[in-house]
C-alpha cells in the first residue's frame, strides 16, 4: 500500500515493512529502501508520522502541528484501518530517590 508519493507499507509473514522511495543519482532510477519493521500497521503509521515530524527539524511548533495534521488526514483516507487518535501527553515522572527515602524513613 503506497502512502503519498514517497512511502509504502508492505507485509511479509512476520513484519509490516515501511519503505521510502529513493533515487539512484547515476542512473536516475527509483527504488524502495526499507526503513523499519513493525508488528502492527498502526505502529508503522505512527512511525511515519514521527519520521515526517523529525524531518521538519522542529523549526517551529506551527510547522510541526501542520505536518502532523496533514499526515493524520492522509492516514484517515486509507481504507480498512482503525482511526489513529492524536495523543499529546506531558507526564511528570516522580522522583524515585526521594520516594525511596521517604518510604525507608517510615519503616
């Protein structure tokens, strides 16, 4: 299944394979280069979104958001796949050393 002009997703018996179309400069011929392997189509599509965001080089937040929205819209047009929710979470991790120290003091 081709996604846009430069990516495609294929599968074999074990993996979902994400490939990118590249061009050989000397011969000017196109070929597909395997980028990553996944166990589910959803993970492969999430990888594509993350890859495209990284390629924006995070110039500014509006560029990143526009790129993400465009990619999610492209993914929605694919038939037969469940919709992928856009999730942005910032989680503050607890400080484990202090938690351990507090629990040791209580004993």
